[in-house]
């Protein structure tokens, strides 16, 4: 009886260990998928009614349920800018690269993958932190 009880405990412990390993693998692959969302390839195409950087950014982010935050004055200023000239229409790139194409060299993009949020900031302000 004692050995059967020890075998059952041993079997349960092995099963729990296997379950923990499987959960770790699932969590790790989920975390990797979260990071890869904005690395997926897309063609740079915008609808005709999109006229500002913020509208274009939200258009690109919508496909992966990300949201553009415009809480700060700096983020609102950047988001309200008109689309820059020379955008790579029809070009194939990642969503991150498309967001970078929308911004000027003086602007930064901040991405919170865990909460699926994106915002803009001044690069000068980011470098001074």
C-alpha cells in the first residue's frame, strides 16, 4: 500500500512538472507573438480620407488591435501633422517601419507591446532622459 501511494505521488509530481513546462512554452510563444505583431509585413497603402500622421498610424495599428495614444501635447502635435511628402506608397515593410516613415527625424515612436499602445514623442526629449 505504501509503495502504491508513493508511486501515485511520484506520478502526480511528474505530471505537474510536465504541465508547468508546457505552460512555460505556451507563455513564451505568446510573448514572442506579442512582440512580432508590429513586425508583420504590410503594403504601405492609405485610404484617401487619411490626411494626418495620427490617422495613418491608427489605420496601420488597427489590424493588430493596437491603439494610438495622444495624451501629451507633444503626441497630439505630431499626430496632427499633415502626412509628409515622399511616403513609400505601395512599398512592402513592417508596421514599425511604416510608423517610422510617417514621422520626421525629430520624432520618436514609443511602443508598449504588453498593453498594445503606441504614442509619439520628440526624439530630443527622449534623448535627454
